C-alpha cells in the first residue's frame, strides 16, 4: 500500500507558502494541510479559496485566547517529552516583552498562550501524522515551538529563509 506524503504548510500574510502549496499540488500527489497565521481581515480569502485543495486547515489565532488558565502539569509534560524550555521561547518573544506597547502580559497569560499553542500543535500533529512541515525561519515563538515539536517527532522540516 503506497501512502501519500502528508505536508503541513505554515501560511502567513505574504502568501509565499500558499503559492508554494498551489504549485506543489500540481506536481506532487500528496495530502496538503495548512496552518494559517493571519488576522481576521485576510482570513476570508483562505476560507473561500478554491486554488489549493487542502485536506484541512486551522486558523492559528482562532485557537488562542488569553483568558484560559494554563495547565502547568501539561506544560511540564511538554518540556520533558520534547526536551524544551518553554520559558526560553517566551522570554525571547518580542510580543510578550519590551516591544509591545499595547499590553503587558502576565506570567499566567504567557503560560496560557503557550499551553494553548502546545495543545493545538500536538492535536494537529497527532491527527495528521505529517511527513513534512514547510514554514519560514521562525520569527515568533509559536513557529519555533511547532518546529521543535516536529523535530522531536522526526517530521522533516523544510524551512525557507
């Protein structure tokens, strides 16, 4: 039985990865999945587009809410399972610290966001069991996080920079 490769694309507002997925589907018989990291305004395009036949897409920002209470035991489990230091990711995130003039994130808010990201990414990776992920060199902690989860699971990372 010949299984198709499963590829997750991390897509942002510049449409580079969307365009890549469009051409890849024409040349390669595979299953395409997308994680869309955009705000609400261009979201409609991804919801209504007929150019790329994604098996499933997730809208990253629809899954992250500040008011959730973090599960510290789960975060500890993630750090141990994937050999990660989640605070190291957080402290290097410019949105959480010095460069954000609009909101001062509390420790609980930061942990809440990271908790939800871990849950989302683990659920996606468990459901899809992808062979590849295609994304940019991570400018944000959440892209670095999914990249590290994929690396630990042996998923091949194709990182454009």
